[in-house]
C-alpha cells in the first residue's frame, strides 16, 4: 500500500511539471544580440517550471534548424528580435507564416519594436497597422517620475476570456498599433485613452494630435483603439501573439510597483503565453462513440453505409 502511495505521488509530481500545451513543449527562443537572457529570467523560468523545454538561438544563426526534412522542429517560437531586419532564411516572415500553416503547425509569440524590422513585416501580414517608425507609445498621465514612454496600462474590469480576473496594471514600453477587421484577429490589451504615438516625449506637435482627435481623421495614432497586445488564430488552429514591446516580459517590469503593489506583468505574460501555446481555450475531444440508431446494444462498427442512421 505504501509503495502504491509513493508511486502515485511521483506520478502526480511528474504530471505537474509537464507542459499542458496540447501541441507540445518544445520552444525555440530567438533572442537578438541586444537582449540579455538574464534580464528575462523570470519569464523564461516560469515557462520552464510549466514544463517547456527552451532552446535559445540568435536570429542570424542557422542552427538549431526551425524545420528539417519538411517537419517543424519546435511546437512554439518566441521571436524576441524587434530590431532585426534580416534574420536567417528559416526565420524570414514568409517562412514563419508557412510554419503556422504546416502540419503540425507552430505557434508564434512576436515582440515588436519602434523601428522597421522583420517582426514588423510579419505583423503586417496578419493585419496589424503599425505607426510610423520610431514613434513609441507615450502618455503624460498620470504624472510620474518615470519616462513618459513607460506606460502603466490598467487591465479592463470586464472578464477577458484569456486573462486572470483583477490583474494589476501592466507596465509597458513599446508601440501601439491598429487592427484590421479580420475576424481571426482580436485585441487582448489596448492602449490607455490618453496615450498616443509620437517621436518625442515632450508635447511637440500636441496641438496637431488634439486637432486630429477632434476631427476624427485617419492617420491618428492615439487612444484606446490602439492595441498593444493582440492575438490571431488561423483556420487550422495555429496561434500568433503580437506584443508591442519586449520589455513587458522583462524582470524589470515584472518587479515594478504600480500604485504601491506589484505590476501585473508576471500574471499577464503567463496568461497570454498559455493561450498562445495552447494551454488555455482549447477544445479537446476526449472520446467519441458511434453506433446504429436501431442497435439497442450500442455496438460500434468499423464501417457504415451512407443510408445508415447513427
């Protein structure tokens, strides 16, 4: 009996460290040179504790291969290369799109940046409308000592199906962007109403922004219609997530205090990776039975004719 209890305990512990993703636990992390792996150890450590196996590579490296003998080698790719313009061939935008439509498909998590890059080209293919280069999201409210390009974004009170209820504000630095009307594309976190995209943190050109806001003209990169995190699910079920900045995944922002409490970054990035990597909101068929409607014994057959009533 004691042996059975020990085996049961070991089995439960083993199960607790296995990733719950329905598509696999292998993750390729593409990390460009300017980013330090240790600065994101909280995020990567959380993934590893959830059972994911992380492999790191720079965007211009050719190994490990993303696809080999026409078979994807990773279930998921984290693309933290927001300034890389020309990555290796297998990480070019069209090849990443092909990975999402392959069988088995690969899920993508992409961090964007304010400059033109391979990541921004990829985002445009999914219906994201990015602001002009080098115009990060800015907010002067509330007054604070931190740079105005670091924005505390409240998570809406309404229950988003992807997110844990009552998450603290998320600390963000990056870009806001528009979304097309593609039904497969949806916002997860929007910019604050008082924020806007600009090429400086002062109020240079603010009167133009106000005037455009009053007219409701196109080309205005301001307000809560801008998304900073969005998701896309293809018709074959592959998922892509686009974050407007990479620093929201950093240790610095995970440990930042907002109004006297820890930021919501840790929980937020856990929630969005759970969706991207198919831990959450996945329909799964546990079992299926079939038999003739007239069969009282409910015996399953290997084959039926077109006129059979099931």
